C-alpha cells in the first residue's frame, strides 16, 4: 500500500484509551444492580432467536474461512502444477534438440551437431546430468573420430 508522505501516519488506540474505558466501565457498573445469570436466564438465552442468529453468523464465518483457505490452497497447487508442467515441457524440448544434435553428429554433420550440443550444454535448462550426457556423447564421438583417423577405418 502506498502512503502519501504529506499525510501524518494514523496512530491506533493507545494504552490511555484502555484506562479511560475501564474507568467509564467502573462508573457505569456502580449505577446498576448486579446482573445474576441463573438457570431460567440461560434456558431462555440459549433458546432465543438472537442466540440462534449469532450461531448462524458464526457458522457462516467458519464456512467462509474454510472455503477461502481451500480456494487459496487449490490456487497455489494449480500454480505449482503449471510451473512443473512448464519445466517438464522445456526439458522435453531440450532433450529433443539434444537427440537431433546427436543424430547430426552420427550422420556425418559433426560440426553442426557439436555446435548445437555445445549450445545445449550452456543452456539454462541443462542441469548436471544433461551436461554429463553431452560430455560423454561428444567424448565418445571424438574418440571414435580419432580411431577412424588413426586407422583409416569406420568404427
């Protein structure tokens, strides 16, 4: 919430308001005879329409609080599910691109494949195990190329 700098900050009730309220309560309490709550009072109170109305409002407040909490929980879970689905889709797309690059290396278009694998390895979506897979694949491909160059044969 943005607060206007020119307006002074509003202070709540201080301790002095509690002292004043207690003093007024003591004065008013001395003016009336004591109020006795006996069995007939409680019987008529608990069976009155006013008490039933208060309990209905209390039940509605409890139901509203539970529904609000449930809706917030469902909203948070849906947001988490969307985030996980987004991450999963990104990972699936990353692996499809890695597969394409590895196929390029295997099919003889090694320069393009290695450049793509290098870019994928530096991607924000490449975690440790993805980088290990790329490193292992390129090292195996490089060692196979070295064997081929040394012997003049296909691996």
